[in-house]
């Protein structure tokens, strides 16, 4: 059986590629200005079909979203059968297909992929797809549906949902009727699974105060309200702020998890009252951060590092109470993790921690190697994975005391509460709420575990980011020659100093991260390293005045 080239060309000619744009598939899939993405999303429909056929007809997901980007942007990414990120070897296929200049070249590229991957075209492909609330979404959805029609895909449209929900649906669809069944592949099924697990864990505890949720004026707003309706309990008393998904120009503007984390201040439309509790999602609800104001009105952020340590502590204690000595909890971080969080994990919690390259797929891969792997990027994107050996050990344990039995039951319930397929702001929020309720903690008490070192993240625009090469989980430069020595020399001048330079994955710029014992030292280190990068490695444009 061969590709129906006439049908592909017919739909391809309807969705022509912009001649002047080169597309690249990265950790976040394709992401750029929404109005330029029609051909790319169409072609992702074709690739999703081939990927499904390469997986013997398992469901592949396609999500149209640009996460925390502003409204004019959009993007598309493919989801593999267990709800995980697309296998890395297929990212090159995505880039090649997106950049085929003509319909004829597109057909040739698809035929090459079929041959290289030994795809059986007689297998019926299946795809599940969804989008977020962006105004370019309907246009891109139509392009995607052209791609699915071109290869006669059995397609399921999940409408407007969060990115993690689509990942969840894909995993559910591919595990139905098996021992690994993950749940019902519907919004109601999602809300029931996570809501019921939450109530199992918190029942009988004191109810918390209201939680104010900044939904970034994105898809998380309607979806978290549906979740609250399903839970229908004083244990989950919420009020959504920045929930306007109808007014153009509001998505992720002055609000959302990325804004709060980057600017270290509350979102627009949210006035912090001391003693109250707040959290933020990003535009597609896969990132989560918490924050509060103390009695002096000072803002305090509880980011992905704080979530990671909270979750790891709770899991460690439950494993110890359950008496499962060979069940190890571990933590995966990136170079952006605050140094004091790493010290706390290693020195206080006594848990193993490893560093991975920036990007959720890299953290996920490292977490899979652990019995119970906790991973969160500092931006609030992360989850927890129970690997097969951990599940087997939980099944094998025979509790000898009521405390052990309770701990084992809680570990099972936590596994049901966590979206293991991908970082999920709503699932992660319920996880945080569970731990705080069970411990009887306020946000301030959570924050007391350790104090973050002052940190600064800067962007340096350069002529060519590809000259920057790194090693040691992106913490050490190997090129340009000599630049790492300059960074190392600057770091030695500041107590508790640490800094690294890594190229951006999406633009000709590099990121400079720095931390030190005091805010003044941190800023001096950051601006000195940024100045060195600009001067020694091809800074573009006028040199920023603040660079040292």
C-alpha cells in the first residue's frame, strides 16, 4: 500500500508553506506567529497519522497551543501514546516535513519517512486533537483537519481543553481495557479521577481557606471551574481571577505563571491580602506557581523548586512510614534550580538529585530512571513519576501496622492524583493542596523550609547563538573558547556565587543566570557575566547600559 499522493497534494495546495520562513520542532513543538503556521499544522496532521501507523494504530495526540506566549503566537506539538512528548528521533521528521517547499517535495519527504521507519500504511491511523483559546486556533484546527483527512485518519476532536488534559486523554485511549488503564478519556473522566483521589487524601482534615487562582485569561479558567464543580467540596474552595477567555489581547498579558515567576510580583487584577492564598497557571495550564503576601505586604513566591521540595518531602516521609526500605524517592532539577533548593534536597532531605538539560523531555527521561522521580522546572512545570519497580514494590508490601497501611494507601491515592504523562497545573495544584491540608500548613509555613538565594535571569542578544556549546547539563560552556574561564573568575568574587550561560532554543540570544548571597552581589554578577558575553561573543546592537 502506498501514500495517496493526489489527495495529499490536493490538501497541501490548500495549505501552502510561506516561502520565507524556516520552521524548527523543539521541546515545545513548533511555535511562532499563529497566522504563519497553517501549513505546519496541516503537515503535523500528516505526521501524526504516520506516527500512529508506526505505533500499530495507537492514538497520537496533536495539541494546538503556544502555552505562555502572547496571544498572537500559536504552536503545535505531537503527543506520543503514553501521553509523553514525541520521541526525539521524530523531531527531525517534523522539521523536514514542515520545511518542504512544495507539495511535491512534501510527498517525497513523507515517502522517505515511511521507508525509513518501515511504516505499514495499511494500518488505520488514530489521532486525538485539541486547542487552546487563541484566536488563530480555529483556523489552525481547520488546517490540522485537512491533514487528517488527507490520510483518512480516525480522529477525535476534544475541542478547547488544557494541554495536560489532551496528554491525559491520549494515555487513557491507549490503555483502555489493559492492566495499565489510566482512566476515562473525557473531561468528566479527568475531573472524576483527580477529584476523587484528592478527596480520598484530604477527607477528615481541617478545610483550608479560599484559594485564588490566576488563570492567565486562558483555557485553565473554564476547566478549573469544571474541576471545582466535580469536586464540590469545601476542601476545594476557589475563586478564579484573570479568567476572561473572550476579550482579545488579554491572554498571558500581565498575568499567568510565567509573568509572576519572571517579574517576582503578583499578576494584574490580583491584590494580595496577608494570610490569603494565591496561585497562577500559564495560558495552557501546564505551569503552576504559588505566592502570598506576609504581614508587611511583602511578596513571596513559591515556584517549581519549592513545589518540588514540598512534594519530595511528603513522598519521602510516606515511604518511610510505609516501611518500604528499598523504595527510593529522587529529584530531577535543571541548572535554573535555586542553589539553596539543591542544598536542601541533598543535605536536609538526604535525597538523591540529578541535573538534566533544560526542557521537560530531558527531566522526564531522568525521572523515569528513579523509583519515584520528582521533577519540576523552576518555572513550575513538572510532575512525579512512579516507575514499574515502584508500583511492584507498592503491590508487594504487607502492612503490619495501621500507620503503615495508611501510608501505603496514601501512596496509591497520590499516584491516582498525579498526571504522570506531563506537567499539569490542575493536577499539581491538587497535589500541593493535599500536602498543605494534610500537614495543616499555611503558605508561609511551607516557605520556611529554606530561603532562596537572590537570583537574576538576563537575556543577551547575539549575532549567532549556535557558537555557544555547553556540557554538564548546560551549566558549563565549552565554546566560545575562554568564555567559561571568564565566568568562573567572576563567580569567585561573590559569596555563594553561581552563574551559567546557555543559548536560547528559539531566538538568537543567550540566557545568563546568576545567584549569590545578597541581591546586590547577584545583580553585579549577572550584569558582569552578561557584559562579558556581549563583549567577547558577538553581542548584537547597542550594548545595554546596565551590563558591566
